[in-house]
């Protein structure tokens, strides 16, 4: 069975300056965290697990221990 989505889904943990996200959104289904604060580890894990790709900052902690919280 074919995937209903025509483009991969990418989750971005923050809005980025410039046109980076607008350009990316022309190529993928882009979901961006809407708040000023960073997503909590469980929020990040939930969104990332529903996505094909993750665009995050170096300050976002991505590991098994954080996802389990």
C-alpha cells in the first residue's frame, strides 16, 4: 500500500531566522514547534516519532533517557 503523503514529514523544534523553513516547506511537509519555549523531551519525542526527519538545534537533547521521561 502506498503512503498517502506525497512528501516526507519533517519536524522542526524551533522557528529559524531567514527563509530556511519557508524554503524547506516547499519540499517537505513541515511541522514546526509553535511556542517560544523549547519542546519538553516527551513533546519532542512524540513529534519526532511521527515524522520522517528532525530539524533541531544543537541545544536540543536527543537521547533515549530524555525520551523516556
